[in-house]
C-alpha cells in the first residue's frame, strides 16, 4: 500500500527544505518520520523542540544506501572496527528495511543526534518515497517518529498533521505505512549485539544474519542505564490519552466503564462485554496485519471520547514480541 502519491516535484521541494535546515515529515515502511538534515546542529535541535522530546533521547539517522550508511560510522577504533564492519556487512541483506543499528558516530553527523553520546542509530528505510527523498536530498536525515513525544507513532500523513500541525514545514504523503510499528533497534557497540527495541526484524532474523546469539533487553530487565542508553526502553511510551487495558488482564466479572472501546486481532476473539466502539484489525489474527493497523486503530479510538480502550493480545514471539512491547508500554500506568 506504499502508493507513491508524492510527485517528483513534491520530493524536490521536500529535499530543498531539508537542505535549508527545515523539518519535513516523510513516510517510511514502519511509521512516518520527522526529518531534518543530520549534519546540521540547529536543524536537529528543532526536531526535539517540535516533538517536545527530551534532549536525552537520541535519534535515528536515515540514509539511502549501504555505502552512505558506512560513511556515517566511525570505524577508527582498532579494537572494534573490524567486528563492527563485519557485522554491518552481515546485516546488509536486511536493508532497505525496518532495522536500525547503533554504532560509533562519524564526526560529520551532528552530536545533537546522539543526545550527548558517541553512538548513532542508522537505518535504510524501504519506502520508495523515503529512498527517493534521501537520494535527492543527498544528506543523512535524522528522523524520529513524527508524533508529539510519548504519543502513538503516526502511520498516515493525516496522523502527522493532527499531531504536529504547523510545527513541520512540509508533510510528504505516501499513504498508510506497510509495517506499522517502529524499526528494530540493535546495538553493535559491544561484542554481543543487543536488541534495544523489538520490531519486524526479529531476534531470529538477526541471529541468522550475524551467525551468533543476540541478547534482548526486555522491559523486565530495564535498568536506569538502559533507559539512558535507549529511552525507547522506558516503560511508559507510545500511549494514547485514553487509558489502555490489555484484554488478558480482564475477566467476565471485571467492571468496565460505560464507554469502553475494544480492538481485537481476529473476528473470532470472544468479548465478555458490550463495547461502545469496536475495531477488528485482522480477520484471522494475521500479526503483520495487526502491526500495520494497530496504531491507526488506537488513534481512532483515542478520538472517540472513551473511558478505556481494551486491546487484544498475542504471543510475544517474532513480530508478536514487537506488538506486545508497544501494547505493554501503552497500557503502563506509571
Ligand atoms: O521505524 C523507525 O525507527 C522510525 C522511522 C521514522 O524510521 N523512527 C523511530 O524513531 O521510531 P524514534 O526516535 O521514535 O525512536 C528511536 C529509538 C528510540 O528508542 C531511541 O532511544 C533509540 O532508537 N536510539 C536512537 N539512537 C540511539 C543510540 N545512539 N543509542 C541507543 N538507542 C538509540
Ligand atoms: Mg518514537
């Protein structure tokens, strides 16, 4: 559904704005990104301002090709450079795609991207409009999800306009995002790769490509130092304004408020109450469909003045791990 609705003229205009230090929202296969020239300190700073994002939460830098990705990595440390270069080559068949790698940052990338650290997260997105924009722009583009900090990530151009309004100079419309949840973030800084955020590229995919075990930094293991390392690991995140409750945590005897909405992952999911609003986001529990439609359904029900949104759950395996990661954070009350 990556309908390339943006024309060449739209992409030229967006690329010119980026080179001029302005903010441009663009579609990727995961979610929409809020982009700025990653080599321009001031432009990158304006991303944090527009999102209300804490300056301690680093950004992902997007590039159009593996060659460009390599130019953003500092491979000068003789102790780690060989291993990191080999890991990047081993992962290269997964790009373009929903994978971000954390590596040492090359000096031409703004340190503002790294929130004071020395590493940078890099990825080559798979959406044709994103790739076209990055090529025409000719610069690496820093882009977090194009939502106000802590709100649900946008999967349509309309979500971006609603969330950020005139804080963004231009929004490129590429239709609804195909994957629908944010990229997998894996750190290659230490010998053992660590998944900092699960996504559509799974632990198995990474272990298959790298040929060695990969560690998962789960919510349960979330320590203060991990939270600083990747604030996406903080418990409360990605949440609608309406309280979210997981279906697995209620029973037929649970007293629910009058205006209760529900999101199910299959038309056969049993519901023990009468909902005010109901969205079935996949007929047969297809997790790719669930991921693609989850954030739009949450946003839609968040606009329906409900007291609570009850959301279906799935096994936290493969793509299910990424879906449950987002839902547990959305349902978190702390
Ligand atoms: O799919 C995606 O990744 C989307 C699209 C636009 O590419 N972007 C996105 O960005 O989700 P954002 O900023 O919402 O999430 C970036 C995540 C955060 O959890 C951040 O803490 C982590 O990546 N991250 C970025 N740079 C890092 C670094 N140097 N070290 C550790 N974690 C980092
Ligand atoms: Mg985000």
